[in-house]
C-alpha cells in the first residue's frame, strides 16, 4: 500500500502578515495555512457526502455498482490521508514540545 501523504498535492503556504518567506522565487503566491486546511477539510467532507449519496442511490434506485465502489474508494483514501496528516501534525507538535529551551 502506498503512503497516503504522497497523494496530497504540494501547497505553497505564506505567512498571513505579509512577510515573504526566504524561499525560491514564486513561493509567495500561496495561501495561508488556515485557508488551506479549511479547504482540505471541506473537500474531505464533500468526498464523504458524495460516497454516501452514491451508496443511497444504489440502494434505493439500483445505481451503478462501479460508481459506488469508486466513490467509496475515494472516501476511504481521503480518510486515510486525513488520518496520516493528523498523525504527522501531532508528531510534529510533540517534537516541538520536547525541545529544551
């Protein structure tokens, strides 16, 4: 099984206070972290709703089994990705908390 994190498109994040990072040219055209996180969570929720809708359509109207399987696979991958991102964020937080000042 491949790493779910590798399925996440790379995001360019810039500080919201107008300070430009010292990174290669073109890195200043990203969004702030809060907006990127909110967009990712919203997209994950929408994927789950689409899978539910496809399942309900298949149950009530005899929908296409292939569409249901595809929607459920996408929802499962999205959940795995969100879980992996959460785990890595918690690990980073714990690493920061262990830093001796």
